[in-house]
């Protein structure tokens, strides 16, 4: 996500001092960093931003070469676009269990994310701390990881220093590499599991007391979630001030019309929604005016933690596995159902048996160390 108004106070002094990037300049009249993004309009009409060797979509979503080509050719990040996908009501694509993704009242999971398949979500999110992180930065990442684990079924596996290629079968492990990128305008992440190394780029502004939400936002992208303001029905809930958006800003409000998975009303508390105001001068003409507001004109503030509806999205699709060296699928003590309630012990053991061909008790000695 882009630098925004809430965390800007902490980094304003940095902004005034550090501006090594060639695309940033100090505006003498306002003493603020200005930023000139390199925008590229693809053949499909989608606008992406080039930063060095990286291509960014909607502001902070990194694109793999395959996704960039698909976006160029078809306007989606999928090679074969899934138009208006039907709700999943038979098999959970991740757990392969015959469970409905509908909640108890018949509504589908809420919040907005990629269309879930067994190929773009994770069992456990394997991650590494890049060697360029300070111990303080690693602490902030750890806080974000533990917060997500406490609220959701997502689990992380710390593979720092471990092989990146499977020693037996030779395939590259998919993993998130948390990397510090210094005083940049944007922190960014790929969406969903890409395969091999995928970087979560964390700018200086991501490391501050009230900004574990920046880190959590980028992590949730990697888990498959998309921007709330890109819902195709968002115009029923918000008013966008197109006159205040630059081309880069407009690209952050592209509606998602295919390959998404959502239902339910707009979530103003989502950690995946942008706040009304931004300090990112690449996105707006005037940082004192909002990018968009609620229909009544009031401002939207981005959630600081995953909202109830954000949690429903991931709790529907993920299960909290414990890291093991064998193939037994052991569940953590707290398993959230898709409505965010917690399974009883008997429900959890029943599910664990279902995942393991009827065996409810894990073999002894299989758990492996997994410290953050
Ligand atoms: Zn984002």
C-alpha cells in the first residue's frame, strides 16, 4: 500500500532528508517529496506502474512475468480468465474437503480476494526474513504475523536459512521473502501464492507502532486478498473524486470484474481498503483532498486489524496447520469456522480425523520447531 496520512507524521522528517531515488525530488515550495511514476498502458488498457525491474498494479500489487503477460493480453492476472465464477459449494479448493463455503445464513464469504484454487493459496505460508532487515524490523514483522495468526486460520512457517529447493524432488519451494526497501513511497506484495520466491517489499513507513496494518495488508495480499475499493459494486457505497486522482491514483480504483471471490456489503473497516486520504503524491493532485469518500461525504479510515469480514474470507479458505516433518495434517488448538466462531474440541478432532483418513491422533514426534 501507499504511504498514507496516518503514518506520515512519523516519517515526515525522513521524507525531508532522504530522497535518493532518482524519480523523487523535493518541491521547494512545500518541502515535500514529489514522485513521478513511470506508468505503462498495456495492450488490454490496464495501467501498471514500473519501478525498476518491478511492475505494480493497483498501487502496491507486484506482478510476476506470467501475470504481467496475462494482464497485457487479457486484462486479468490469470492466463485463462474465469468470468463470473460460480460460488464454491462442493469442495474447498485448499483443504479439498467437501464443505460448503456458504455461511450458516446462506451468504457467501465476504471481503474481496482472488478466485480461490488449490494453486494460488497456501497450506502454510512459508516465509523468510531477508538478511537486509534489522532486528527491529523483524520484530514488527513478527508482531504482524502473530496478530494474523491470533485472528485467523492462516499459519506461517519460518524458513529463514533453510533450503529454497526441495532436496528430494528438486522443485522450488514457494515462499514469501520479507525485504526492507528503505524510504520508498510504496510497500508491495504479490497476490496469492506465485511459486518460488515472492518478495514482500516493506518501505520504512511500514515499520511503526500503528502500522503493523501496513505489513498485515501486504501479507494478506500474499494470502489472496484484494483491495476493497476495487469491488465491482463499490459505486453503491463510495464516491470517487476522479478529479483528484492522477493516472496512478486512478489505477488504484480499477474495478474487479472477473476472477474475484466476494459477496456481501462493502466493508469500510477492511484492512484491505484504502483510506480516503493519502500522502502519496503519485496518486493524487492534492493530498489535502480525499481520493474517495462514503456516499454521505464522510471519510473512510482503513482498518488497523483484519476486520470481521476480512477474517471470514481467510477463515473460510484456510486451516491452521501445525508445522510437522511428516504428512499428518495436525490442526492448531483454535480453528475458526467460516463465520469466525471457534470450533469445539470435538469438532476440531472430527475435522482432523477427516483430514487424515480417519486418524484423529497425530503420530508422536512429528512437530518441528517454528519460531518467528
Ligand atoms: Zn494493497
